[in-house]
């Protein structure tokens, strides 16, 4: 098999389930972040281990279902028009990734369980060690032993299981978790449905955000000069993603801090944490925005030598700058929503802002005007802006929700609070 076919096969292999594979475990694991974060703040340490076990059971079962998409990736690839040889190699590669899929589903809850306790450095060191190990065994399997594409998939799967084993060992044996992890318990199977609703809402919330960006890339492929439009948009989105990953790290920090303080009954401290994180993220985004505008030409030449594509990237740079600035607010507020348990509400917000407002506007501006790719991106920006405003309103109302919870703590929760403010009771109901 030639290198080009191998690359194509590995790129298309998980096409039937890659979105579900990557985003479902990450999204579902944010429910661990919500419940365990608040439980840690409330000093309900034993409950954290139970919640983590619920997440492990639920996410492993979900991964088994998604594994069927990987196992039968070949027919799907044929269905979308791929060549038979690419589909066959793609299915082989996808089947080699099935163990990695299962391991990934187990790793995400354990990672969030530790993050909820502010245990971050050990996981980072373990991950770095496994990465170095993976690079070594991949080189041996593919280039020395000549196992090819299947060897690459199997070594990736093996490395992920090593990561799971090391993380599990640390979580079980470290003194830092002696109060939060008290061993396996049948209580993990009780209240599983209540946790599942929050977990699936978390997965939907994340999936709607990821699909939104991917949808605009797909729409760009139908423009008249699709190749140039796709190239320029892909380069800009790559830079946007770099900044987004940094903001995502701050988002996790905000989520953990807010969850801990809400669980401890300190809404004012949680509010201060939100202000501090947003201030830091906005300052960084302003700096990144200036860098992108000033260095727009050098940045556009790093990925291509085509004059046409470079000019297109420079044209899109102002829109990239706006998107990077929004990165300083939107991901942080999403993290605050996760820490507060607002996943269901944010999922509805994403549907309205992204798919009922942003996407239609992007289609109109991209196809019905001369803006092209810029018009499509304007739709993306408008959708994110609407979502950001909605998240600001939700965050502001969270403090009011907590005031009502304290007021009714002695006489039970009023029914209207359950309907309008699910975050105020989500964690307590699941514990």
C-alpha cells in the first residue's frame, strides 16, 4: 500500500464515528467536572468516588456502542463514495482503534475526577511520559517492524491503555485521593439515570459547538472557488484553534474553581473567580488579536506558498482577530456554565444561537452575496456573539439562583426553581 493511500485511509477511517468518539467522552466527562467540583467544595468526598464510577460505567457503555461505527467503517466509507481500496484499509485502521476508543472513554472521567480536586501536575507528567513511550513504540512498529497502518493503530491503542492503567493506579494509591476514592461500590449503579441525563446534555452541548465550526467548513466547500476558500479558511481556523485550546485550559480552571466554591456555599468567591479568569483571558486575547493583525502576512505564509491563498488569508485576518477576541469570553463562560451545572440550558442556547441564527446568516452572506468565505465566517461570528451574550445573562442569574436556594433550604426546594434553575440542585440530586 502506498503512503498516499495510507494517509487517506487513516484520515477517513474514523469518519463514521470520529466526532462521537472524540467529543462524546469529553463532553460527558464534563458532568464529572460539575458534580465532583461542587461535591469537593461541599466536602462530600466519598460521593466523588461514586460519581466517578458512574461516569466510568456510563462512558464505557457508550464507547461500546460507538465502537460498532468503527468496526463497520468500511461500508460507511463506500456509502460516501470512497474507493474500495481506501475503504478496506480504512476499516482495518478503524478496527485497530477500537481499543483506543474504549481506553479514551475511561481516561476522561478519571482526568476530570482528579482535576476537580486540583490534582493536575501528576496527570500531566503521566501523559508526557506515555507520549514519549508512544512515539518510540510507534516508530518501531511502523518503520522498523513494518506493521504499517494497522501497527500505527494498535500502538496508539496500547499507549492509551498504558495511560489509563497509570492514571488508575495513581488515583487508587495516591494519598491525595484517600478520602475521595474509597474503593468500588454498588452505589455507582444507583441514580445512574439522573447522572446520565446530565452527562448526555454535556455531550450534546460540546457537540453542538464543534459541529457548528465544522459545518461552516463544509459550507465553504460549495463556494465557486472552493479550493482557495477551503485552504484560506482552514489556515485561519488552525490559528483560531491554537488560541481556543489555551482558552479551553482557562475554561477548565474556571469550571473547577466555580464548582468548588458553589459547592462550599461561597457564591461571592465564585463570582470573583469568574471576574479574575475573564479579565486574564480577555487581556491575553487582546494581545493575540494584535499579534494576528500585525503579523498577518508572515502567519499566512507558514502554511502555503500560493499567492492566491495568502491574499485570501490576509482578507480573512480581521475576522480571525474578532474570533480570537471572542475566545477570551465565550469558552470561559462555557466553563462557568459547566461548573454551575447549566449544560442543558447551554445546549438550548447553542441550538438557537448557532443553528437558528448563525448558520442561516452565514449561508445567506456566503452564497447570496459576493463575500464568499468571509460571509460564511461572519455568520459564525454572529452566532458566537449571540451565544456569548446569552451566557453572560445566564452567569449573572446564577447568583440570584443561589440566593433562592439558601432562602428555601429549610423548607424544601420550590418547584419553579427546579424548572428555571436546574443548576442549583443538579449536584445535590446526583449525590
